[in-house]
């Protein structure tokens, strides 16, 4: 069961090798987390993430293998993860995503399909099962890793951004649907984070480390805020971005990409 | 009916099937279903003690009967609140022997938490005044008393409802001549001064409590207001009356913004509280309700904490480790977390119940609004201080203790588990608190 600060004892991570998820899990394990089920594609890297969790205080770590390009497996993966927990699942972290490469992928239908599947279809399908199982439990929490990119798509990354926007929007509705069920959903919208996934990207303003993101998440678990901005100032940046005239937004993006 | 329940602190919601049995037979039928369950009274436990995710929550509010007072003994349904009981018996000159800081708790809840009041150093906790009680368990309904089934009687006291459902209680009452208290108040400019005074002279008073400011630093660190009292007799007042205290006159209509109670506003409140108290005043006549239940004047006051809710940290330490109280206050002050006036009390000897909270020494309770990022680990540090001092935290207030510390704080945990296993071998009685603290699996 989670405590009054939203700190869970039992955690399922979908996308267990994500750098952000690992940073969050380190802090959760240092707090109250003892049992972890990690789900991911790469068995070796899952083992590594599991060892990391153990080093920070987890006493039971198991893993489930899945491929996020195969959304028909999503529900079964979630079920398997819940079964391996042998108890109440306090928190599900959804940390699945791939950045793709906009210029390379934008004229390639198969690549676009893969990108949308990994960023939206698989996690969306998984969330349906997560919802069903957590509601049946009577309590629990979901943390979905979205992105500041979901706030407004832009020329230089519209494939990733639109898939994330789809997931993000779905989660807004999902969160409303969870009222009165005892289940809480929170959406994490980080800015650019220095991780494996973002390697090679230019440093944007408000770029942070995964550890910073994790600190903001720990604080937000205690407040139940629907949207977790990382860093928090992005709340205002996002507001400004939404107001910009389209032409201006396009030119800003061009300027940033140059 | 499916309902989302939270504790008084407003955190960790859980949806349960709530049912309201109207008789002990109804309770027995519900228990016979074999469903995982926990009883709930008025929901004043701060954490997750009276809820069970996806389980059954038996509200005891249907079991609210009050029998006649015979020679100072009354038989009450477990769902009766102390408020209802006092309103019924005070006009006849009988008061409850022990009351917590609110009248809005049920008798069943008072047993489950083995509540204490400002008179613990003289009168002990609630359990001391229970002559007998009826407990519905998976192994049948039992009549328990200190002489009949003493093990189970004591195992149930303070056990947060984990041995079964209390259906009725036979309770000793306290004779009073008026509805007034004779109160002495004094201000102390530091913790050491107030603790010395309490150690030396609390024995002269039946009721005693000190409010400690845990936010002010510098010379006034740990400044306190000590109030001590006895029941007024007919000699103390011109017109001896026995009207019961009135119900809440003010209600908080909605959740306040989460930032209403911040460092500054709480600091101002603490300042006001201290300044408002007389430097020294003796024999002031104060209505019983005002003295015992200052917060009952406002219903749903927990909503003042806003959407974010709050936690309460209450611990006790034995006399020989009284220095731990100062250590805790020091750490809180240094960490600059927002905390309302701490409530400091002396405890008398512990009773035989393995999970009863009070032990002879000191207790301090602190209300802490959620928000500060350092609060969770700070409280973990305080746990370490308390454990090193051979003390414990109060399960009725807990919403964040780590399971590995329960046995250290309650070294007789095994005795409780043995008694529970006898009447509830399948751990049918469990709660979110029991699951969180690994007291009873599912």
C-alpha cells in the first residue's frame, strides 16, 4: 500500500529500462518500495535496472519481456506483471517511448506506424488493462510519462509529438474516468532530459537530468497533481507556447533547429 | 454500497463496499460471508486504519444504543459516539472516563485505538475503564473482559480492529457535579521549563496538556502553554449545571486552497495562540467542551488543510528517554517544516494490551500539512530517534510508518498476532493499514 506521501511499496514499471523510470525507481526504493516488476524488451538491460533497484532497497525484483511494437500483447503483458507482483500493485509507471528520427521517418509509412505504435498504441492498450486491474483493486496510482512536446506539435518533431499528444490526451480523459474509483492518474510532462533516448539532441532551455525529474515526481506523488511539469516552470512555458500564433511558433522552431 | 474512503488526513483513498449492519446478528452474518473486512466508525483515524481497498468496510454506526446508567456503568453500542454518550449521560451527572481531543469518535473506535485523554497520567487509557465488551469474530461472538478471555480482551485493545468487530461495550463512567472545568494556565518560554513543571506537578491535576510551538526558533524555541484542570464541583460554581456541550456551530464548507496553511499563516496562528494565553491564571471556569474538545466547535476542520491533506505524527517515549522529545522538537524546528502546535502530555503506566500505544513517559503529537519535499524523510529520521528512545508511534495517527519498524516499536507484536490467529486464522480482518504495515496479509 502507498503511504500518505504517495510512496508505494509495490511498483510495476512498463518500460523498465527507461532512464527516467530508473531514476524514479531509485528514489522510490530508497523510500518505501520493496517489490518491483520491470517490463521491457531487452533482458540484459532489465537485469541491470533490476540490480539498480535492489541496490537502492528493493527486496524482490522480477521482470516481464515484451515488445512495444506488438500492441496485441499489451494487455497480456500487464496481466503477467500484476500476477508476478503477488499482491496489491500500488503504482504503475508507464515509461514507454521512442523518439524516432523525424526527417528520416516522415516519408516512411512503416516507420511512422512503428513510432505511433510504440508511443501511443501500445501504452494506450496497456493502460486499458491497467485501468481495469487497478479499479478492481480499489486503490492504486498510475504515472504516465508524457512530454512537453505533447503540448504543441512542431515541424521538427511532429511524429513523436503527435503520438505523445495522443497518449497525453487519452490520459486526461482516463484521469477523469478514474474519479470515484480510488485510483489516481498523474501525467509527467518533462522538458528535454539528458538520457539515452535524447542523446545527440541539442540542449534546449530547461534541460534537466533524469534525477531532477525524479525529484519532482517524488514531490508530486504527495500532492496528486494531475500534471507534473519537470522542471515546474514549464507549466508557464507551455501556457505561452499554446498562445503563440502559428507562424511565429513555426519560425521559433526553425530558429531552434538551426 | 461502493464508496471511496479516506482517513482524517485525507490521503490514500480506497474504494470499498460499505455496509451498515443494524444489529450484532447482522454483523455476525457479514463476518460469516468470509469476505476480507474491517470495521469503521467516524473515520477519525488519520491514516488508512479504517478502510480496505476492494474489501468490505462495516460501518458500526448502526450499532448505536445507550443503556441506562446503573451505578456508574453503562452498556453502549460500539457505534455510539462519545458525543452522543456525553449528551445522554452528562445531564445525569456522568462523564466519559477518557476522551480524546474530539467527541466525534465511536466507542468501537475508542477500543480499536485504545484512546487516551488529558488524564492518562492519572486514569490510564480507554481500556482501563472497559468492564467487558462483545466481539464478533470469524470463530464466533465472544464476551471479553479482563477476567474472561483476558488475552483476547487485551489483544483487541489498540489493535485497530484487526481481531474482529466490537458490537457493544460495558463502560465505567466518571461522576461529575457540573459541566465546568477549573483550569490553571501558564505559559513557559521553553520546552525544558514546561517539562520540568509537568514532571513535578502534573500529579496534582487530573487533566494536563501542554501546547508546544515547534516552529519558533531562537530564545523562544519550544515555548508552550500548559493547561491543567479538574472537574468543577458544586462548590466551585454558583449555579451547578449539567447541560451537555453543544454541537459544532461552524462548518468548513469546502476544501480550502492547499496553500492556505503555509509557514507564515501557521506561524501567525502559533504566535496568536501563545499570546492569547494568560501568562499565569488559576482556577478559571471553562465549559467542559471547550476544555476537552476545542476543535469540535468547527466540523470538518480537516478541510482547512485543502486538497493536499496532512499527516499527524504522534509518538511516545519512556520517562528515562524524555530527552527524545526535545530532540524531535529540535529537528522539526531546524528543518523549518510547517507544524501546528504540538500537543505534549505525560502518560501514566501502560496497560497489558500488546498494541496499546501509551507507555509511562511522554507523548507529543504534531499536525503537519503535506507539501514540504523533506517531510517524508524527516519523519523517517524521527522514527529512528523514537526507536532509539524505546518509544513508538501511535497507529491511529499513522499513515506513513515503514513496516520493518512496527515490531521494534511494539515488541509484544507476537502476542497480538497469536491472539488474532486464534479467532481469525485466515486474516479475514485486515485493513489498508494492516497491509501497509504487514500486520495481516490477505
